[in-house]
C-alpha cells in the first residue's frame, strides 16, 4: 500500500474513529460508528529538480551612480539658442511672406 500524502498527519498509536452524523436543527443527530482508521506515517516530500531556483538567495548590495553634473548655464543657453534658431528663422520668413502677400496689389482672386 502506498504511503499517504504529507498533508495527512499520522494517526499515532491510537487509530482514528470514523463515524457518520445525520441530523438537523429540529432533531437530535443520529450517530453511526463506521470503522477505525490507522494512518501510517507519511512519506517525505520528493525533492523537485528545480527546487534550487526557489530557495532564498543572498541579499544584493546595490550601488548607485552619483548624480550627473549639469553643464554651466551659459553653455546650456547657447545650445538652446542653436536648437530654437531655425524655428525663429522660419517664423520670420513666414511672417514676412504673409505681410508681403497681403500688401501686394497683384494678387488675383
């Protein structure tokens, strides 16, 4: 006979008494003794081949990089001007074209 699962505790020296209780809230229960059950000690749990992956590992020590240094404000302003310069030129060209087209008498509708 196979050993019971590890979740089932052994009965020890005295067997377990199995009985059936039938009753309701109105009537007293009827008790029927069925049998005595002796549960042998359970088998040890089998070792899973991937169990080593689920065991606790040593704590990791984190080291963080220092905060990056910011460049000086004049250099940041210079590069911001380089980035925004094409937009300023485009705005001036479009504005000049719109003003020139509004004032010209050669526009036909």
